[in-house]
């Protein structure tokens, strides 16, 4: 009876996880289902049917630490990047897909004419866009304009004036999310529209 309850509960958790639209809830439900499946496998020892449930026990015993590690990475990244601004971070929708990187003062993140491979968010330090004569501070998202341009080529060199900590997301992932997620594409469209308005000197709408 206990095994049957555990089996149905684990199946329900897996089923619900398929409806999760973001990575944190998905990983959370994955961890929960791993724990229940492990309990199911351990109950098999008590009921003397371990050989039948051993593959399930081994599989979820291996998946549990993986899901826990991934969930902790995402949570740690979220806490770090939200600490950039006390008022909150405006690009939360990118957090689950970002990787943390660091660059020393004097390094170029990318140069004018380079193929646009990544989009960045500056956590700490100062980045100077040479051709645009513009300095970027913590909390700034940059590099996405080139990703969406026709030839995907950088129009300016991004130079680290100080030691910098950044978060990056690949251009391929940005484009993938843009076409798959309507909410994401709307937010990106708002960002690009904001840049266009700024360049025309019209100010915020």
C-alpha cells in the first residue's frame, strides 16, 4: 500500500513538472520527485522486492544530487545578481540561463566587428564602449542589440576599465527564448524600443 502511494505521488510530481515554464520550479519538482522515488525504492527493500525497483532507486539517487546542485547554482546566481540594485534587477527573466564570469581591468569583452555570441549583464566594475564613448555601470545589460542585428556583428568594443564581474548568456539561447517565449520576446522588444527612443533623443514614452 505504501509503495503504491509513493508511486502515484512520484508520478504526479513528474507530471506537474512538465507544466513548469521556468527552471526554478521545474528543478524544485524534480528534486521532490527524486526524493519520493528514492523512498519508493527503499520501500522495496522492506517489501523484499529490491531487484525489481533497484534501477529506479539507482537512477533517482544519481539524479537527486545533480538537481540539487543545479537548483543551488540558479538560486545563488539569482541572489548575486539581485544584489546589484536595492530596487530590484530588471532582467530577472534571464537569470536561469546566465553564467558567471570575471574579467580583469584592461581586458576587452569583445571588439568592434566581432561576431555577437553573448549578451552580458554587468554585476560590478565599469565597462567602456569605445566607439560609443559610453561607460556602463553595475546592473547594465548590453550586447543584445548586435545579437538581433541582421549580420550579428558588434558595433563597438567593450573594454573593462576596472576588474569586472559579469553574467553572460549565449546569443543562441537569447534567440531561442525570443522565438519560444512570448513574454520573453515582449521584454526584449521593449528593451530594443527603449534604445531606439534614447538614440532619437525622444526620452521615455
